C-alpha cells in the first residue's frame, strides 16, 4: 500500500497548522480521495470513510453557523472522536475555538 507522510502534504500544500500541540510525526495518508463531511456534520456517520483527509469548506461552515452551541459541541465531539488523518479548513475559513479544543483533546490535527 502506498502512503504519504502527512508532513509532506502539509509542506506541499503550504498548510497552516492550527493544532500545534498535536503530534503529526506518525500520521500517514493512505487514501488519495478526500471527504467533505457535510453529512457527518448533520449527524449521519453510516459509511463514513475515516481514512480520508476531511475538508471543511463554505457549505460545511454555513451549515455549522445554523446550529446551536449545544448541537455544535455534540457534532464536534462525534466527528472528532473518529481517528481521521486530519481536517483542513479551506478558503481561509477559521474553525471556532471549541472545534480546535475538541480536535486537540482527540489528537486530530487541523489545518487552514
């Protein structure tokens, strides 16, 4: 199986690490496909491919803005409990501090 070190992807794509305390040294990317977790943010995790890099874009952020604080926290906990390789916020979007805190608690690296 072909793998790529997460650090190589970060360097190539010039990503900014938003969770510097999360150790990425042993994380390997094993899937060339990505996932946009819109359905997971809505609470649907059947068939969730947790081996893929997760990309959060405008649609996902717009959806999150419609949720109550309690529901966001619930979804963050559920999404970030899965051991995904990393989450990337695209389009210069910035995750909420609660998202970052939950990611760090679960050792999930987040990039922008």
